[in-house]
C-alpha cells in the first residue's frame, strides 16, 4: 500500500520548489541585475550568469547594457531666420551604470527620449536654415554633447546623434530651387565672361606678335590657303595680297 503524504507536506514541498525557482536566475552576457534587499539597493549589480535572488526578501531589476537605437519622431522647429521645418533624428545610447539608471531616474528610456526631443527643438531653433542643411555634422556633434551631459547623472552614455531628415515647406522648396537656378546661371555667365576675356587677351597677344613680325601674317595666309585647298567640294575666290608679289616686282625692276 503506497504511503500517503499529508496535504500540508505536499503544499510545503510545492512552495519550496517554487521558491527555489524564484531564487535561481540566469542573466545573459549583456544583462545586469540591480538587487534591492528590503528596499535598499546593493552597490554593485550582479551578473552575468547564474545568480541567486532571495525572494521575497530581495527584488531584482534587469538592465540591458546593449546600445539602444532611439528614434526621435518629427519635431516642429522654427529656425533663427523664422523658417518652420520638421526634423527627425536618431539617438544611440547605452547604460554604463545600471544602479544609477534605476535609482536616479524613474524611466531612463522615456527620460532620454523626452530630453532628446526638447534638446533637438531648442538647439536647431538657434541656427539658420542654411546651417541646418549644410552643417549637419557639427550640429550632430553638438546635440550629442548636450544630451550626453544631461544623461550622465543617470548612468546613460549617448554615443551618437544623427539628424535624419529635414522636411521643408513647399514654398521654401520652390524658393530654394529658384535660388539654385539663379546661382547656376550666375556661374555660367561668369565663366563665359572669363572665357571672352581670355580669348581677347590671346588675340591681343597674337596681334602684337604679327605687328612685330609681318612675315608671320604671310605664313598664316599660306597656311589658310593650304587648308582651303583640301576642300574640293566648293570653289573659293581668295584675294592675293600684294605683299606676296612685291619680291617679284623688285626683281623685275632690277632687271631693267
């Protein structure tokens, strides 16, 4: 006949098993446990690996040490030159001190998100639109430094802030397109004027050389005749300069 255990013993054994499973905890490599013993926090977090939490005397709060990618929703920003834009960004941060992240702020994720949004609006409101579009790298660095300085007391390290997109009003987009087109036309006219000035300078230099050496003009004339002679599709009447015939006239005068 099988022995019968009292219900109290069975219940106590079940409670002990449950209690042992509550005490035994396994943390991953990227996790740490902040332990509270009768409401008082232990100075150093526990983990990773196998740890014991003597529930209900002790309570455990898990904290992940991995880098968190926080997406900041689009924020309405009015730049210093009174242009209304929508800007969104992304913040990369991680917990460096788990104990401070739990006891010094109620919810470090929510707090970092709200701080990033307010800092984004306030800092970008101090710059003009051109700097917002052109000096993106400097603005990212300034945002990272400011947010990191405020989250440091929470044990949170902000490693990177990136402004992802700047949405301009449609009227501003048209105005910028016209400005860019006018800038291109201005550069084209400047380049054309510089080309004309250079060509005029070269022609002036050539005229000075020809004026100093009249024979160069006759050589150029003969070269032009040679180039025209290669074209057989048309008949060209080309006047012959008297200067080329003057040597023959001189020879005839001497013969007389």
